[in-house]
């Protein structure tokens, strides 16, 4: 199953719409609850990052019997130093983002914690691509 | 002894006004977490949690949805907005406004037996 959603940069009223839609799909597919929660939290953090930093973004979700693969690609300023961006506490967020309850420099590390595989590629001045993979099995309960 | 409490009892302890999902007041919770930083809330990996916050924007509800938080107490006499209520109703999240500070609300609920997540 493949799903594609667009994200508008700067639009905080809609941040989380994609993660919300994906959460409902994972529930319908009866994906293990713990893993499903990790997936939607990682995706939500990624969505907030696009809204907070980029001009626009696209989320592709690809679900098969073994894994959920999510790619979040955006057009935006990119990340100059990915290693530094991964450090907890490092943030370039604006005061507006902080007022929303984010921008503490915890998003990327929380995405890593909630995914089985994460890769970030970025070209400063052009944009960023984040790939997340979570392995799934049907919910035993 | 179970330390679970119903939202009905919790709302009473904090002089809370229930804003939405009144039909779910018999839901019980075991843990509470107090934060205005949604990034911190998103790192909580417990179930059955109540959130105490002074932040009133849509991302409070979105964060609660993703974290499976089924009740939010909005402290410091802050008022929730219509968009928050709509999204909370959609996701069966009970919203309670309390005139007390986050510290006061936390203290009452801790005293009554709600557990901290760490």
C-alpha cells in the first residue's frame, strides 16, 4: 500500500494531519500497537520539522507485510551539519515554533529512537530527505 | 491497590470544567505528566497517561493523539479554543480546564495517587 501526502511549510494548524491519517490506516491493518505508536510519533516529529523549517514537503508511506517505509522530503534550507542536528538540544527553530511546544532540539533524536532505521540526506539550500523504516508484525492481541 | 483514577474524580479534585467528551468521564488513568514542551511529551512511552499543561494550541491535541493520551488538563485558567475542542472530540480526548496552576494540579493529583512516569 502506498500513500502520498503533501505538507505546507509554516502551516502549524495542519501539522500532524499526515501522521493522524497514517495512524488510522495502521489501526485498520491491525499493526502491533507499540510499533504503530513509534511509527506515528516519528512521522509526526518529521511533519513538524517540515512545517517548522521548510517551504514544502512530501511524505510517502509504503506499507508491505514486513515493514512500513516512510520518506519525508522537503524543499527548504537543508541541514548543514547532520551530526550536529542529531544532538539533543541543538535547534535552529524560530520563537514561533517554540511557542507551539517544539523547537527544543529533540525531534530528530526522537525520530531515531522511534524507528528501526533512519537515514538523513540533505543538500544545504535545496532540501532534506529523511527515510524511516519500521518492521512490523500483525498484532498478537 | 490499584492507583487508577477516573477522569470524573480527577476533574473534581482540580475544580475542573469538562469541555468535551463528557460521556467518557468514567475512563481511568494511572499516570500523569506535566509539560508545556510537546517534544518532551512525545518521548513518553507509557500508556494510560493524563497530560497537564498550560499550553493551548492545536499541537497539544495532535501530540496527545499520537501519544495515546486520552485526557488533557489545561491549567492556569487558560481557555481552549474551538479548533482544539473539535480535534479533541474527533479523537475522543477529554479536555478539562482548571483554574489552578500546573504545580497545584500536579500536587493534588500526586497526593491522590496518580503516578509520575519517572
